[in-house]
C-alpha cells in the first residue's frame, strides 16, 4: 500500500465517515477504497466549513476530516481554517505538500510556515515511519482540552510512495477529560451557596462536554438564571423560566440580570469580549470554569478559577452543593424567576408588532418569527450567516435542544453558514437543518447549493434579499449614494433552481409560512430547498 492508503486506514480506525475534500490528492481515492465517503464541494472554504459544522453538531465526538491539494488548495482553505480556529472548532486538515525536497523553496506555500497562527498544532510528516505518530498526536490534540483545527501536512513522495502494511501500528486515540481541583470546587460552592443573586454564563464548552443536562440541574439547584454566549446558544433551553437568552449585548434582559447579580459562574466559557459576549459588569465575584488555562485571567480576574471539563466540573459543583442550603420560596432568589418572566412579557409585547408585521417588503423578523413557531425546534438545527441575519436571528429564534442552534461569528466570513448547515445535516440526517443568509452571503458561497443537490444533502436555505450589503451603506455613504457600491442584484431563486434545488421567490408576508412548509417538504424528499424572501432593509 501507499502512504495515502496508510492515512486512510488510520482514519477508518478512528471512525471517519466522510472526507471533506477537493481534488486533487491521492488521499481521496485511498479513503474511497476503504469506505470513507468523499464529499467534494465547489470551493475549499466550503468543505472546511462543512467539516466545521459536522464537528460542532457531533460535539467533537465525530470529527470533520479534510483533504486538499498543495498550493492553491491549501491557500483557498486558509479562510475556513481561520474561521474554525476563531470559533474553537476541532477539525483535522490533511493537505498534500509539494515534494519535501522543494517544500521550503519559494513560491511553495507550506502549512507549517503559514498556519501556525490559526491552528492548535501544525506539522509536516518528515519520515514515513513517523506517519502514525503524527496522526496519533493530531487526534490526541483534537479530542483533548480546548478545541481548534489541527493540520498535518503530507509530502507528495510519502503520499504516493510505498508503505509496508506490516509497519502500520496504530490504535484509535481516546478522549481525555479533567476535573477541577477539589479545594477550588469547595471554595466555589461556598460562594454560590452564600450568593443572594447568583447568575450563570454558559459557553460552548458546555456543548462540547455534552453538559446541557448538568447545566440545567445546576441552574435549578441554585435558582440561578442562565445567559449563554452566542457560541453556546442552545446549551440551555431558551423556553426555561431561568433562561436569559444570549448575553452578547450589555442592554436587554441578560444585561439587567447580570448587573443585579452578586456572584457569576462562567462555565465552559473563555470570557472573550466581542460579538459572543458583552463586557461583564464590574465588582462581581467571578467563578471561572474552562478547559483552557489560557482563558484564566485573560480578561477578568476570577475569585475562583476552575480548570476542567464543563460536564465534570458541573458534577463536582452539584456534589459539593448537596451539603449546603438550597433555594426555597423564601429565598431572595425566588423572585428572580418572576422578574425574568415580567421582563420577557414586556419585551414580547414591544416586539410582537414587528414579529407579526404585514409590511411589504417583508420585515426579516417576520420570517424568523414564523420559522420559530412553525418547526419542531427539538428536532431542528438552525444557523445563520454573519451580519444582519445573525443579529436578527439570535434575538428572534428560541433554541430548545443542545446543538439545535449553531452560533458562530468570532470571525465573520460571509457564506460560512451554508457549509456549517450542510455539515450539520450529514451529522444529523434525520433533523431539519436550516441556514439563514443574506444576499451578499449567497454571492460568496451560493454555488455550493449545487454541492448540496449533487451530494443529496437536503438542507433548507433562507435568503433574505434586501438588495443591499447590510450596514455598509452607513459606513460608506458617499460610495453608496454616488456609485451604488453597496447595492446588489440577482435572481437567486432562479440560480438555485438551475443548480438543482427546489426554490421559490416570496414577496408577501402571508406567503411566508406556506413557502416554509413547501421548502421543508422538499428536504423530506431528499432535495435541498432555497427560499428567496424579498425583505426590507432593516438595521
């Protein structure tokens, strides 16, 4: 067998189902020979996004594996890998490299030199006998600690050269998880038990640790409301009486509750400021639980740091809290639920006219509200693109099941949501998978609707077409008014139909739900659907 065959054998032993790839690399054919299905897309970035979505929905238990050719293939993959790195998503990328003799000769583009800043680890296999060692290290890093891409570069001569089958000594790598220091757990439990108004911030580490049940139990034990980061939306059911939704803004319900809290438990969260999380209010006692030691004291000094897996740490805290006073109807914490419910009702009354508006062009919130109320959210996975669709959707859609929502956006590359949705559908084929994107995002990734049709990946894509790059008219008013720079055009439903998808163009609010039903029906028949909604330009 060849070195590529050896790689395929290792991937098979690690339980790999799909190889997200783009020609040409001999690893594709080698994987196909052992029953690993090649998923070939139109662009390298989309295949990386698909692997990313596959890993996220599988919580890293099944990993997205990618293979691209040397040179332009690796260069085109850069953006997708950077996106996965920004969002802490574990994927394995196996680029071919030019012959090792010329790997450091310009203009050769090598992974080791260029990908260090956007990976957990990158290395080039420098000897045939070290191939299993490199792959073992890659899977160990992918399954342990903080999630991030890993890149293993394979020289052409190793990929195509002979590899004696008796030399392939490889066993699958187990996942490793760690618990927090017991003394620190006791200190954290003391703080939480004594708190008058504790509050929890959940990060996506809760999802990767499959700790949603433990999080809910912990919140109910403490009587503590739960806000999530955008990346963790769906880690706590947003219909729960203690749910605050996403704390990516300082104003609104999460901001008000956090401001009134005295102890904050951040679990599975990096606490990085930005789109994912608004700044924490000052003068709070912070308990910070994370798997990544680099997160501790990065932004906020914790009163108690807890380094460990979110599921195990939550279990430790629950055990420690059993011997301490619990919440009761007389506790100051009991009023928190009533405050949240009153705030929710007030917010809904304020926004309901927008959510149910019959204005034309259609207000985007109307589409998202109708989707929210139409689908079975426990059996649906939704994601969105960056920019206005993300800002509007995160506020309107209520996630009820873990990974029922794929939140992303530390890096905001237009078009990413389409690949994430396709990867999620491969990971959970029985669920409805929906991606909401703008017309500008469709221009970045829309040709891969053909990949969905060709590969029989029946996702539902919702395009919000307002004929303008959202927000860009504000940042470049002269360019827009004088030259029309932010204005867009196109018949995206027609493009999608020609690419093999079921498609409709919808312009009336009353047609939103019937169109959604037809689109969902198409996906049940195995055909991807694209619904183009003509919408208002709404900030």
